[in-house]
């Protein structure tokens, strides 16, 4: 574990502890408002979370969320297609690869980086899409230039966000596009922040606000083209109610056997390859729940999102100047 200060202001003493979860402390910088974990695990320990499928969201959870992920992917691709109509696309933190598969259908040439080896293998074996299990600084993809870099809910996971945005700029062609989604928790008022049930520590190391994103993008050579905001309180409320109902209605039978994540992953991969749809009722329930969440997040949430409340933000930025080469890490 190591103590750190604010990556923008360099201060520790003026930061206030505002989040405590699983033995980790989230501190808020008194100067700029950045929320960061300190003390935090080492870079090696963080990599082990993904390498051993010990992150908050497992490989099986990513793979089983196909309906959600494809709906979200199509929404993001509509935004992306307004600024780019094809070309090479690299997704950082590719999950189970559903966005990459959808992007290929929209005419993009997809590549992925995913630190969880089970998910990376799923992407390669199921979709035939190149995917590396390495950070961007160590990936062979860094030897080429892309038209587009994309990531979703990944910024908070970066061990060194400043270096990562420099690396994204370094692998983009001149005029290339960066599209990403992340939250705004650093600019959320404390009463709303306290309503959140979990912060997924230590997977998440930083929480940002819009001003922080500008401080990451602009020095790396990006110019922001657009920022779209969506309120997530409606989705959070419905999800919380559903989780309570599920816990009351479903209890695992005594003596039930457990199945390893690797076995479940292999089973889902075989099911996808064969095109087996599962039970009609189950698929209908999954689709209805996924579509409801999609509507709550991107349709209802787009109606006048209020300042200082939890939001998800989609940023479109363009590389407008060269700043350097891939940084090590």
C-alpha cells in the first residue's frame, strides 16, 4: 500500500476522507475536488485483480451481460458515427467484446485491450477480434496508429490517468477521435454521494468531475468536441429496488454445487457460438430488464440532468496536436 496525493494539485494534507469501503479510503482534494484512493494497492496488486478474475465484476458477469452491453454499444456507436464513419478502432478495457462486435457491424475495424485473460480469450475465440492482455503502454498495438480509441467506465480504474491519456493520444492518428463514458462523482454533493451503495474499491482508484477530464484531455493534445450528460439516479433507484426484491425471492438451495468462473465462461462461449438462445422466458426477462435500464439511463436520464447529482458522461474529443510517445508503466 502506498500513500499518494492529488494527481493534479500534489497535496495530501488538505484532502478529506469521504468514502470508506472494504478497508480503503477515498479522499477528496480540498483544492480541485478530485476523489482518489490513498493509501492504495501497488500497480502489481491492481493488475492481479484482473489477472486472477478477482475484480468486482467477474468475467462471467461481463459475458452474461450481453443484452445490456449491446444496447449500450449501439447508443454509443450512434454518437461515434456522427464524427467517424469507419476506420481502425481500439477499445481499452474491452470486457466481453460486445461493443467491438457491434462496432465491426457498423463498419469499423476493431481491436481490444482487456487485462482479464478469460475475457480477452472470449473476445478472440468467440468473435475472432484481436485482443491483448496488456496495458496500453506494453501492448504491441502501441506500434500502430488508430482512427478511434474508445472506452466505457474505465477511467476510474487507471493507475496513472495522466499517462494513460497521453498514451491514447500517442496511438491515435492526427485528427483521430477519442470517445469514452465515465461518471462525475467528484462533482456530486455529499448527500447524493452517500446514497450510493458501493464504490467498487479497490477496482476504482479515482473519481473525476468534468473539470478533471479537461485537465486530462487538453495537456494530452485533445480538444473536446462534445460532452453529453445523463442523470443516473432513476436507474440507481430502480436497480436498488430490484436487488432487494431479488434477495427476498431467491435463496440458493442448501448443498448446491458451485461452478467455477472458467467453466461458466466456457459454457457461455459455447452457447454463443452455437446460437442457442436459452429459454424463451429467460431471454424475454433479460431483454426487458436490459431495455428498461437502457431507457432509464440514456432516455430518462437525458432529461435535464441536474448539477451536483450523479451522472454518467459521454465525452467526444479529437486529437489536435502531437504531444509525445507512449509512456511506460
